[in-house]
């Protein structure tokens, strides 16, 4: 049955044609085309019936034209004294059809014409045996079907418009969701780019310093050279593990079996980071003030990356015999960071663009990270030399 319904929906003209033929046959069987004392020749009746059935057959293909045809046939019936026939049911059908799918002017014209049909018919063919009140009641009674047909058609039009609006809104929301998903993907890729910058800048800097030191003492102090090479190896493995984790985010659920994924860095790993810096030749004084406690993962990752970036800049711009200090302060409502060095420093714009190569994020990346958690960042040269970075990271983002 569903296939039959689908076929009928795809071929509405065939359906209307069937009902037009059915109406024409019923009209013939009822003797509507036979001569009566008040009618003209049977041929005229037949033509009127045929044209009204044509209105039913083509009502959905060309509703405006069929409305005009129905009006012309109705006027011809009045002029030629062709009494109402069974095929005049087509007038109700075309009023409904135009109200449902026709333009506004056609809908109004159909309503007015339908309401005028009943009183005009009574004036042309009055009921001789009825009183004036009876005739008026008959006019109202015959006008009601036309009004109902128009109301049903107009209600269907309103319902279709409502569903079309819902579909349009659903399509618009779907496009907005797709746009938001693309924005989220772009933001995630930007975050991964910052993460990769921090990982590569820090670990490669350590490896370069250790490699230079190993080359310098390779002949005179093989043990120190071996230790430097071990540091390079461990730093490289750590960098590869973090890069594998970050790049794994870009995959669509597929990953290599046995892939090594490490958790996001947090403040507990700052000790390992600072020990790595000390091993690479940068003395760092590390102190924790306040009572350590669990923090939001975003705050811990931001704190770790700020310290990592600051110490990387110290090695790149601080010069020889540079020392640094890191203070981690737990407040009731946030986490404070203070990273200082006593090196010669570099022009402030070098820190802003991420270094002399101009390829990193530097302070721009730090400010972005701090802004994401609703914190504040203060960075600049220290009086007497060196550089200072101070950050306050609230436990709850500012609204």
C-alpha cells in the first residue's frame, strides 16, 4: 500500500483526472445532460459538464487558469439558463484548491465568487414555492460549503507554510552546527599548534645546549659527554611522546597499535621540567608557597606551559652564566606564577614574536593561554637586567 501512496503523491494529475472522469460519469448517469423545461440543448449541458470536469482534472497543474475557467462557466450557466448540474461540485473543488496553493489574489477571488454563487443562483432560478425567509435560509445554506472549502484550503496553506518554516529553521540550525563544529576544529588545531610549539621549542633547546656541551667536552671529559648524550636521548623521547599525543588528536579515531600517549602536563611535573633545565646547564631555583591542592586541568596545563616557555626563552636569550627562579604560589582563589632570570635578556619584541627566528608564539602564546582560563599576565624586563614573567590563574574563569 505504501508504494501505491507514493505513486499517487508523485502523480497528482492522474488522481485528479480519475475523479474528473468519475464526476463526468456520475453526471451522465444522473441525467444532468438530458433536456429539461429550463435547460438549453443537451449539447450545451454536455459542454458545461465537460468543462467543469476539466477544472477538477487540472486544478493542481494550473489552479489560476482553472479558477478563471470555472468563473466563466458559472457566468455562462447564468446567461444561458443552464440549471445547476452535479458537475458544479467542481466549483467547491477549485475554491479549496486555489485557497490551498494559489496566489493571494486568486484565493480572494475564489472566496468572493463562491459566496456570490448561491445568491446569484437563487436570483436566476428562484424557488417559487418558498417564502422570502426560506429563500434566504437556502442561500445561506448553499453558501456555507463554499466558505468551508475556502477555510480548509487556507488552513492547509498555513500548515504547509508552518512546516516549510520549520524545515528551513532545521536546515539553518544544521548549517550553524556545522559552522560551529568547523570553528571548534580550527580552535583545536590552534591549541595543538601552541602545544607543538612549546614542546619543540623547549626540548629542542635542551637538546641543542646538551649537544654543544657534549661536543665541547667529548675529548677531555667523556663521562660528561656521555651524560649529555643520555640527556639528549631522554629529552628526544619525551618530545616524541608528547608530539605523538598531540598529533593523535588530529586522527579520526584510527591510531597505531601500541601507540604511546601521555597525559597532559601539570604542575606536579614542573619539578621534572626544572631538573631537566638544571641538567642542561641552567641553574633554576624552584619554590612552592601555600598548600598544594588539585587544580583544574586547564589551569595546570597553562601553568606548566608558561614555565616551560619562560625557561626556554631564558636559555635562548639569557646568555652565559644566567640563573633563573620559579615561584609557584597557591592562593585561596587561584594560582600565582613568578618566573625571573638575571640574564642579559633580549629586546622585548623578540619575546613577543617567540624568539629571534620569529616562528614561535612567545608572549603572544602565553597571553592566549592565560586568557583562556580567565587569568592575567605581566611580562617585561627587570630593573638591573633580566626578565620577569608574572601570571595569576584563577580557579574559576571570569564571566
